[in-house]
């Protein structure tokens, strides 16, 4: 294929941009400082298109498409913010807040939480769907880390980082629908896991306070993710 | 195996069949087996042996005859059809073979249920023994495959399917020819064929019947598809809840392999095709193509965003053709009679016939195959025989949990993909549930929402949490504790799920709610504002609970 055809030009929110054909709308938007909200996406991990926060409108397509997995096309006209998208994104965030027990004031990730900051950014002041208040488990059996299912939003970043970067595949998803949960090994206590290497990558990619280090109190759990793009880059170079 | 050898097998089979003076066909599909048709078959075998008629009368286990409501069904070569046959009736029926049929057991076949049907997919159902390949060959089975292999090129086969106008029978109605040509043109050394037999809609049993009654037809369709798109491996993904279908498929695959119709160098050509079964572990979402593919790969059965479509990147990342059972079952007749012939049946945009599983409050429950474009009224009242016990028709539900409920005003609407979609329902895979005034439409909507909630895979947020919230709201409405803002919230969630869910399950989960909100708004109003259930369904439930 000639190098010329590898470059596509597209419009995002009325402005013209150029992109490589293997880039997604989200990647192009980020390069150009256009904000598209995301939760399950994390640079360096595979994309799953599960949180539906990054849905955008594309001219000529009736369906809303997730920016994280949709590749750019020549002449594409993308709208990243509209009254409708805003409404849907808020509703999805609200649904996440109702799903489990997200109580920021007692959370280790208070003020460092992606769910919280996204809600603030989208100006969510209250939740109008009824809360579920489910009974959820906390597993503190690991010597260094804790998983609090109350705060999990099932973004599956932990599952992906463990499989794709660490290569351990300790995490996976069990159950379906509203009963789905992330689990370690075959739903064994994390502390007794034979596959877990204790690397802590899952803890640091977790967007909320669901995964945290022991000994952290309210608002003390800062997540460091710099390792991820670095590791990916080094691997790409090696390949 | 050459065409001549195949013809010889067919001749021999016809010769064997002709030796018998009489024949008794006993339905051995799941519906009739559940009312003891196996013991009826055994009784016939025993009685024939006792009389020493082994050379005179053949007793044969066959597939579904359609009228499941009146099973066990038995037919004879003279054309008599018997209903509600028990083992004790065997002798009497055999006695009557040379004279008038046993009048107390006769099921009339001059009624619309039989007369108004047009059988293409089900042409062999109830006539051939699904466990013997010779019978299928004897009724010109695998002839289409022979023709394709010896006379046609792959593009010609694709053209024939394009010409037929066949559309996917799994529900969405995507043009089959277009799908085939996309896979045929996709770049890749390795391509796969998948048959989707993960039929999960409540009340739907078309695919099960086809697999139980005529499994070779599906294999032949898959073989032709594999030849057309250039695939050499295939999988049939069938739900484990269909043990009989699985057993007969396994038998069919073994028989076809033995005859050299499946395997390497089929019929001496360079074309090879291997097919294997994969059993679904009971997840409805695995009927969605990308989830199904993940499941075949041995992964958790969750859908992924499309594009890329399976035609470009499917099973193990290779171009994959995935079609429904009924779609494959249409292929052999299309090749045999030509795409032109097929395209003359049905309506302008929906060609051919469609098999429906007629269930619910209708006299003749069972399996029917009708030309596209027939009216709902004809299906429900003519073929279905109307509503029992003199009750009134209220709604017909098509398309299962992804479809909608259509009220009486749509009875004269033609049944085709576009009309059903316009009315707020879908063709779906072919489940058709008839409801009378004893059904509460809010309760029906709740039933389907509960189904979607438990069957949601949990991957995307709108479907995982949205179906839960909608189910809770519907529960409050049926318990008559809901308020008008709850109704507004229900509508809001319908819109959200439809537009933001990842796969077809979540996107279509609101359909039963939206269609009932649209056509039976007064029932919702009665529950919410007047705190009563007009059909008396929800009231009874609450009283029982208290």
C-alpha cells in the first residue's frame, strides 16, 4: 500500500485533523487535546469498548460509536459533545453510581478517582436512578493489596493488565449481568492465589478505590500508571 | 463418491422403500417424544414383528410434522395422519392400513394449518428418518452439493444465493448473498464457517426442529457455503439444552464422513471441509455472533464491538461466515431450483419462506412454514386456528426478548422484515407467541426484561445496570407501587439502552417494553394511576404473595 493512503483526514467537532489509518478516533482526539470521557480505556492495554462513555456521533451513521475502538476514515465527521451525548454519558455514570456502594467520603481513592472526577467534570450533582445497595465482598487476604467489590465498576483494566502486561492472568470475570464480578484465580481468596505475582499493576490501573494498597487511609491511595506506556513502548521496540 | 455413486445410493434407497406395501411414520422430534412417541414407535415395531409383517410394513421414526399440539403424531403412506396416538393404538392403526383410517384418531389434513403452508426448509421434516443419510440422499439430498462441486465455480454459487434474495433467518435479516461475497472476497488463507444453532428465544424452537428432523440439510448448506467462500473448517454452535439435536447432528456428521461427503477431498475434488460441534453452556448472549465466536474460541462468551465484522475478522481472527440454521437449510433448495425460483416466493424485499414456532394462546401450536408476506391474521387465525376457549386476541409477540408485542390493529400487516420493524417489533428467529385477554402486557414486558437482565453478560454498563433498573421499575409497576415519574424513567432507560448498549442484546432489550408502552399505554396507566391490573394477572400474584 502506498504511504499516501495511510493518512486519513477527518473532522472532529468541525475542525480538520489528519491521522494514520490505524488510529482510533479517541487517539486522534487526545493528540489534539479534545476531551472524550473514558473509563475502561487505558493507554497500553487492549480496548474493549465496554463503558460506553466515549460514544460519539458520526455523520451518516445512525448508531453512536465508541471512539476507543472506531478507526478513523477518510472524510469522517465526528461530534464528541452534544446535548444527547451529554445526557447519555451522565445516565451511564449515574447507573454506575447506583450499581454498587460508592461512598467517596470514606474511600481510599477520594480525590484521585476517575469515576469521581468524571462525574465532577460532567457536572453530576445527584443520581436520579434508585440505588441498589448490594452486599459486596471485601477481600483483604493478600499481604499487600485489598479488593473492595463495593467500588468496582467492572472496567476490567485489572484483568487486562494482568493478562496482557504481567502475563499472569490472575484476574478474570465471573458470573453474568448484574452479578458479574472480577475474581482472582478460580474465585479463590487473593492471598491464596498461586498465579498472582504480587506486582501490583492491577492496583495502579484500577480507576477507582476498588483495588488499593494496604495501609492507605481515606484519600491516600494515589495511582501511578507511568509504567504502562513505558512497558508497552519498550515491548514494541523489542518486537 | 461421485454423482453417479450418489445417484446409486438414492436409487437403492428408493428401491428399498418401494418394497414395503405400507409405511407408518412416527414423529420422533422433541415435542412428540415428550408425550411418549418413542413408546408408540416401539409398539409399532413390536406389533409388526408379532404379525410377521417385517417385509410388508415399515415403521419409521421421522422428524417434526408440525402440529405439536396434537402429538404424538403418526402418519401412514396412504396419507392418513393420526393424532394423540398411544402405544395401545398401534394394532388398530395397522389393522386399518388396508381400509379406512381409524376415525377416532384421525387428524384432518385438509385444514388451513396444512394447506396454507409452503414447505422449503421443512420439506423433508416428518417424511425422512433423520438418523439415516440414505433417506436424505433418497429425497435428492446432497444433490445440490454434487452440482456445486462438479458444475459450478464459487462465484457462481454466491451469485445464485444473491439472486435468491435470501436474508439471514437469525433475526436481523442481513442479505445472505452479500455476507457470502464479503467472506469470499476477504483476504485470508484460512476461513471458517459457523452455524449458529444457539436458539435461545423463549417460545422459539424452529432451529431445534430442523436439526432434529433434517440435520443433513444443514450440513449440505454449510458445505455449499464453505465451497462458495473458500473455507475448509466449520463449527456448529448448538446449545447443550438440545440433546436430541446434538445426537442427530453427530450421527449425521459421522454418516456424511463415512460416505465421503464431508472430510478431505470431497467427491474426489480438491475441496475439503471438516465440521465439528461446539456446545453452548446456556448463555443467551452467545447467540450474538461475536460472543458466539469468543465462546467457540474457548473464551468467556461476551460480545465485542463491531466493526471489524466476523466476515473480515472472526474466529481466531480469520474471515468467518456465520449464518443461522434456517439460513443454511434454505441453501440446498436454492441451488437445486435456482435463485430465480426462490426469489419468486415472498415479498419484494423479503424472499422465500419463514418457519415460525407458533406458541401461546392459539389452538394449533406447533411449527409452521409460510411464505413471507402472509398476514399475521392468516398465521394466527387461519393456520393457528384462532384463540381457544372463545377468548379474544390481544397481541402477538414476535422476535422473543428482542422483539415486540403487536396488537390487533396489525393483524392485517404482511409478515416481512420491514413491516415488522416499522411496527416496533422484529422478525427475529421466528418465535411467535399469541396472547389473549388473560395476559397482562406489563407482566409480559416484565417477563422479557427479567430474561434480558439475567442473560446480560455484564460487559457494558447500560445493559448490565440498565436492564436491572428497568426490571425493578417494571416490578414496581406490576406490584402497583409505581408512580408516574417511574414511567418516565422507564422510557428514559429504553432510549439509553437502545442507543448506547454494546451489542444487539442490550440494544433490543427495551423492545418488548417500548412496544407495549406504545400499544398498551392504558394498561401501564391502569397499573400506575388506578393501581389495578386490567387483566387480573398482577392482582392475583400480589394476593398469592401476601
